[in-house]
């Protein structure tokens, strides 16, 4: 994972290479909370793939990059 200041910064860093998935840091923070917030609960159980896919979908993280194997 790399953090960048702007789309222009990404373009300079990439040069002629194609970018992978890029998301705003606010979306990354929302993903972290949705994915990990319940981990310290005494009743925690691992998320099912469908639950994790729903988290990604709710955050608008769709497309080939975000498909869980």
C-alpha cells in the first residue's frame, strides 16, 4: 500500500505504468473500521466471505480487484 497526496502524485509515481486500485484514505479508514472493529469482542467469530464481500460492496469497493478469492 502506498499513500499519495493527489491523483497527480500517483501519475508521477507510476510513470507509464497502469495504476492498480486507488481509494481515498477516508475510504481506507472506513474499510479498516468495518473489517476490524469487532475483533476484540468476546463473541467475535471470523467473518464469512459473504459478510466481507458485503463490507466491500457497502463501501463501493467493487470490481475485479476487490473480488475475494
